[in-house]
C-alpha cells in the first residue's frame, strides 16, 4: 500500500504507511503499521505537523547523578521526523528565560533488527530551575515537585496474550488500563510510581480469539525477545500516553521487561538513565542477555517538611518459588546498595517489582501442590535477607492483585499488581503456615541464611485499580481505588506496620 494515511484517536495521532489492518486498543480503533520498516518513508513524503505529533512525551524521574534536576525528558515519535527540541522556561534572577535544548536520539540495538525501526525516541536532561517544559508541542513536567502531597501508584498494566491466557484487549472492563490512566490523571498526583510489567503482548492473538484481541501486534519471528514498537504502542503508549505527560514518573523494571521479553522496548523508552538503550539487544549469537540495572534512588520533598527516599531495585530477573543461586549472586549486591542508600535517609521505601513477601494463590504455582510455599518471590527474599532494616515500606507488584502484608520485624509490604493485566485467581490467600524462605512443609530453603516468621497480617483484594498515597503526620495513608477512581479500601502505614 503506497499512500499515507492519517490516524487519529484521543491520545494518538500519527502518519504511517499502512501494512496491517485495524488494531483495537481499549475501544479505540487504530490503524497500525507493522514493525517492518517501509523503505523510503522519510523521503517519499514531507513530514506534516501531524507526523511530528508525539506518541508519548514524558519526564522520567532519575537519580541526580544522571540529571541535576532529577528528570530526563523523553519523547517517542514516528520514525523519520528528526528529534525535536526540548523547549523550557527557566527561572533566572527573579525573571525567566526561554531555552531550546537539543534532544539526542536514543537508539535500539542493531541486533533488534526492525523491531523498533518505526519509532524515534529522543531525550535530554531536564535543566535545573525549569518552570515549564514542552516537547513537540506537548507539555511535560518541568521539575520535581517541591511539596509532595499525593503519589499515584500502579503496576502490571498490559493486555495479557500468552498461552491460554487471552485477555479481552478490546473491552475496557476487561482490560481497564486506559480507564485507570484517566482516573490517575484526575487525581492530580504530584508524582506517579509505576511498579513494573508494562508489556504483555507476548504472542499473536490466537485465531480462535479474534473477537478478544484481533489485530494485536504480534512479536517478530526469529528474534530472542517478544516486544516491538507496535506492541508498546498498543500496550503502553496509547492507553497511558496522557498519563505519562501529566506527572513526573518513577519507573521500575518488571520481569516482563527481561531482555527475552519486553526489555528492548523498556530500555529504549523507559529505563531512567542515559546510555542504556541497547542493554537488552541480542548478543552476536542472537541470545537475549541477562541484565541487572544498578540500584538508584530519588528523594521526594514531602508536604510538612520531611523527605522520602525512594530506592529502586531491579528485580526483573528471579524465580518466584525457588532460589536461583546464579540470579541471587547478581541480585544481592543490588540490595546491599539499596540498604546503604536507605540507611542515609530518615524515611525510605523500597521499590522493586517482585514482592519480597507477597503471597500468591496456590492455583498459580508452577507445580501443584508439591513442597512449594505460596510466598513470592523466593529469590528476592533470599537476596535481600538481612538488608531491609532501614526500609519503612516495600512497594511491589508482579502478583496480579492488591495485597498488604506484615511479616514481624520486616518492613510492611504493599503489592499493587492490579493495573490492568489479567488478574490472579480470586481465592486462597491464607497466611502460609511457615514464613518466607521456608517450604510448604516447614523446611528451610536456605539453611545458610535463615528463615523469616510467617505474616501476622495479610489482606488481599483481587480487583483492578491503582493506589493514591498521602502523607500523614506520621506515616502514610494508601487509598486503594477501582478503575473509575472510587476508593474500595484504605490502608495506613506507620512505624513499619501496615493495616487496611
Ligand atoms: Fe505481572
Ligand atoms: Fe511480574
């Protein structure tokens, strides 16, 4: 097909040559090009203003070692238009001045072949003292908030297509990510935390399920990963585009962003560091590498004058039900670094995708029922053993539900894995008889390390939504909300204890 066709939707406007039929994203009918490049796109027709409209523009929270402002501005555009400038107004000497800053292209690894060649990703460090910022005509957050009063949190968001798990990507009640994103925007949070697992379109929509997911972008054949430009457009950029522009966003890498899964798109678009875009690219033999991002932290200025340190540990790699010694050897230094960062803070939350102390339904264990305990994730509990003392709270997702857990002596854990992807079973969330690092029959999994006591508090909700955290005189309140924004529960976190 040779003609340019303009596509439009509430969050989406881009010109592309068409190579595939309609894609339906949460009720929006979008015409989608395949991930295969169309030769001569940039040369054959002049770019119009619509062609330059971003698919997403956002400000990623990063460590101050990456950017003094604590933010990296990033934009995702259709390929062929060239990087735009980052247009910023900066406060200076009681006045202000406008600055146009050159953005640099952030390229996918060459061994990803054409998986991302229809996208252009550009970035720049947000200048310090910025008071407003825009890129390609879209406003993005210009600075870290000076007084945080509301934090939005969610995780596990994409539309699940894997094996027998086929989610109805075309019906908002069945895949409610766009509704959740809209509700979070309405919260007017000061910062948003995403807890990992963006990417879920890991297989082609089965022919028998065309009514549910017909037109969903399929992975490329013959590569060692499952994501693609259009997979990310469908799973992330379209449903979350407006949200991404609305607040600074803290991003945690999930296991769906392993290099063998959605890692290439993650490192291209969402890893909050410079120079990391090719980390997940297949090796010279075509294999997906194992990658562990360094632990990093950011400090939030909280209303009332205190400071909250968020410490982000990459737990993309791991094993839910067993100890993987190789992964644990790479994972433990990340927790050692996290401990050091948290020790130097008055108040610290650990952000890590896999729960250190979450409980999953026995129905989702890999081999039922065996001697596996329902604690998740065992490799992370092992790797972090003895290092979590300085943390007040652990925030995770990965298990597709909401769960508040209290293991005596450990920081409270709040699991928020209900951001849109297919939920876990609704039953069987009893407190396990034995604690983390113990088998279902009471055998220590790592006698060289030790075990933890079982929980004295566990509450689980299996329903879609997100959370909003607000600071209290002491500790925090977490409102748990459904996709429409109605609260269905309230949790209080204080003195390393949680109750809902
Ligand atoms: Fe997940
Ligand atoms: Fe996960």
